[in-house]
C-alpha cells in the first residue's frame, strides 16, 4: 500500500483510537497504567489492520484485480524502477548529440509505460514484454553503448561495435514504442469508435422542413 496512505491511517485513525482507548481505560474504567497502555496499543493495532484492509479492498476493487495480482504487479514495478534509473544514467553519459536525442525519446516512452502501469496496474498485462524482456535489453545495450563511447581511443573495431550497438538501440526503441501503443490500444480503439459515432452523426442527412422542400421544387 502507498506509504502516504499508511501514514494517514496511522495518524488520523489508529493513533486517535489508541489515545482515546487509553484515556477511557485509565480514567473511566480505573485500569492501571500498564493495563490501559496494553489495551490501547492492541486496539490501535487492530484499528490499523481493519482500516488497512478496507483501503486495500477498495484499491483492488478500483483496479478490478485480485490481491495476488496487485502484489505481483507491484513487485514487477518495484524491480523496474532501478532499471529505469540505470537507463537514464547510461543515456546521460552519451555525448553523441544525435544519439542522445533518440535515447531521450526512448527514455520518455519507457517512463510513460511505467507511469501508466503504476497508475492503472491492470494495464501491466499489456506491457509484459516491456517488463520481462525489452527493458532489460535496452538497459544492457545502453550501458554497453555508454561504456564504449567513453573510451578515449577508438579503433576501427570499436567504431563498428559502436555503430552496431547504436542501430540495435534504435531498433529496440521502435519496439518499446510499440509496447506503449499496446498499452494504449484500448484507449485508441475507444477513441476510434467514438470518432466513428461522431462522423455518422455529423454526416447524417437532416430532415428537410416540408415548406423549405416545396420552395426548392418551385
């Protein structure tokens, strides 16, 4: 669960419950200090667990996924985050202006896929190739390209390797763009459907007024 939400539950639900329970137990029920403290701590923990469970249940319902799916997707997103950071670091080490522009576009696309699937976890299944294969390959190639391009002396063999890696990065960039299109495919289909409906409405011939039609005939 989001750390910020966990803090909100603690400070606005669990902690007030703990304090209220302690005051009631100590002053109203005349329990000892340790007894009242124990009861209040237990009530605070139980309150937190219940509130936490309610929030999680609403989250799963909102995203239309099970708890198991949510945990699995969050795990993959957590693993992807440092890979994106490595990709960013590798790209910013490259001093080739032309290559940097292409890599910056690729980084934006990769971050877009990540942000969409983080906001809507169910879309993760449309981006599985990106998370399971394409991101890893891109990171590996980018780090290799950054390492080779940073060498002070470049012989013909190194230049060939740089060019091959650059081409591979370009091709993989197109693949990642297709990954983003796949993630957005439902939105694109929905938009196309709505556009078709609008076109049919706007192109539909209007019913002519009988008087107007008679004037046209005359």
